[in-house]
C-alpha cells in the first residue's frame, strides 16, 4: 500500500541479508490478471512486449496462470548481494486481456545500510 503521502513504504535492509516478504495482491471485480511478476529493480521499471516486465532483475515471482477476483498472496524470498549499496525496489508488473492493459510500479523501497 502507498503511504498517506503517496510514496511506497521504505524498509531498511542489509547487504548479504535475506529478504522475506509476503505480498498480497487484490484483484478487483472488473479485472482478470493474465500474468503477474514481482522482482527487484535498481530504479527503473516498465512493461515490454507482451506485457513482460523491464528493469526487473531478478524476477522473484512469476504467476502465468490467470488470477481471478479476490486476494492472492505470494511469498518473496531473496538474498541481497553483499556488494550492493544505495536503494533497490521491490517492483510489480501485471497484464490483463480484459481490459487489455499492462501495468508496472514499485511496491516498496529497500534502503541498504
């Protein structure tokens, strides 16, 4: 969820540490997701051909089966490389055929310290 100021939440993490998160995705009634990705970005993200994510490396979760209305929960697990510094982002990308749309964005900022 976005904070009240419109920004994504920020979490302090350590290089070499394990990132373990549970991400809940709520699909509204009028939408059916055909694919969902969750991954790590250094600060850029978007959708490429076929709605596939750009700027997401590594991809931590990829659900290629359609997601119906309701809440879907995904576990995210990643060991943060020891040589990283600055900020990273947990990002998402999803596609839908009805309506035909592809969306991407940040879920959380990971501040390395």
